[in-house]
């Protein structure tokens, strides 16, 4: 398992996920997604000036930022932590994903298609129905694999 360190965005190999606490990301893929090779280039050459314009880059950074707020030093995002150019690594990852989700410290669901700006603001507990309605409109809830990811690990 290859994890991404939240403090310096360096990869770290982990052969026993249970020894390191990590956040894992459940998300809907959007094109273009940052691949392992893309992340290696960003790590090697510094932040790609075009990176922040790519939605998947923002998704990875949001996951990293939330993990840091939760005191976690590692994240795992399938799009950039698996070298899909290696069929052996890809097959091993596919076979291990359930275990990786189950062993994660927390699973974040990235709902990039939800706009909460139209939901009225108020005291906690007020307008909950509108918030739930907005959240449940996400495409994330219509994908079969996200249900598996959400039920395999601790969801936030």
C-alpha cells in the first residue's frame, strides 16, 4: 500500500496498513484524474502550476487538509496512490481495497457536486432536512462502489 504524507505530499510505502493511521477517500471519478505518475511529477518538480486548476488536484488537497485537521499524517486516494501502469500492482490493489477501507482511521466522502450555498443557515439542528436533501442529491449516492467503500470503513 502506498500512502501520501499530509505534511510534504511524499509517498510512503506501507506493507501493513494497520501500523499507520490514515484517511481514505471515497469519491466519484471525474476526468481528468491525477494519476500516480502525475503525482510523482508534482512531487519531483514541486507544485504543478496547472494542478490547482484540475478538480482532482483540489480533491486530493481537500482530503489532505481534512486529514491534517483530524491529526492524521497519511492519506490514501485510489487515483494517485495506485500505479495503474503496473497490472500486478493494480490487481493487488483491487484485491486489497476492502481491507484498506476497513483498516483506515476514517473514510471521507467527497461530494463535489453538492452546493450547500442555497441551504439556509441557522442554529445547529435547524434546516437539517434541507442539508440532508442537498447531500443526498450527490451522484456519490448513486454509485455502487461507494456503498461498499462507505460500509467497509469508518465514514466521515
